[in-house]
């Protein structure tokens, strides 16, 4: 059974700092990996999708890397801003039998960026 | 950018009552999902739906739950007799293919059972 772990559970940084969020997964046979942002009481906004054959994806100040063989992904946020404050969720898309795939989520990292 | 729309955003119901949560997936998507998140816990898979039938369901998705695509645009989750432990945020998601391009989630329905 796939397990996804995110470290740290919470992170507080001053504005402008670069930071790294970590995600690990137990079964490396994933199809791809998706990072989401969740604001308090709100929905899930997709940030980046990395295919299993890719090493990284970039969008603006965000860069996500994937090392499938070691079961790890990182989300790098450059020059953090107070508006980046949210919970960041890592989810792996894996084969679940038959012709089905599903997302397995980590518990998230709660990021606070202080002005 | 295309969105997944969920209604209502918040629903309060009495224990034992039936609730229907509604979703409008992205129009050209073929695969539909429900996930839920109990406060403080991980987002967890409930059910996937394709070609007008359930393709996979989790152990959470017992006989109290059902899903339906009543027309060409809506996708619903019905909870037949709500329990206190059904209180959670319910997310609908859709994808164009099974996994290649990832999933698009709606903004969720917060269900509170009292």
C-alpha cells in the first residue's frame, strides 16, 4: 500500500527566503506526481505535475523535482512571499489494479511566510 | 482555465438525513472522482467513475454512498443516512485520461453532520 510522507509538517519563514518542501513515497512504481496548494477551508489547486519519466518541472518561482527510484520529490519555492502561505500537498498517482489509477496524498506542509 | 464546480460550498445536515453533493466536471473529461478530507487528516480516495459506472471504490465507500451521472454534465455523490463521522470536506475531481495529465479538483463541499 502506497504511503506518502511530507516533511516538515509545518514551516515558518521570513519573506524573501528560498525554501524546500519534502515528499517521500514508499512504492516507487508511480505514474506521476502532483503538487497541490490548499488555502484554509478551500479546494486543491494544482501547482505542478511531474511525469514519472521527468526529473523536474518549473512554474514561475516553483520548481519540483522527482527521484522516482529513491521515492522522493521536493518542491522548491524561490523568494517566498506572504501570499505563498498555505498548505502544500504532495500526491502520487499510482496504478491501483485493473485499468485504474488513483492519487495518494501526503498530509501536507503548512507554510507560513512572515512579512 | 476550465474548472470543476461543486455545490453547495457548505452543507449542514442532521444525522440520519440524506445528502447529495453535486459536481460539474470539466466538459471534455471522461474520468470522475470523489475524495474527502476529514479535518486535520489526509485527503483520501472514495470512488472513481468512468463510462457510467464505478471503476474503483475504497473501503470507506460502503452501501451508504452512491454516485451517479444523471445527465451529461453533473456528477453526484449521495450519502444515504449521514453519520457524525461523515463530516468532512468532499472534493470532486476529473481528468481527461486516467493519469497522464493529472487531476483537476473542485473547491469542495464542507459537510457538517450534527
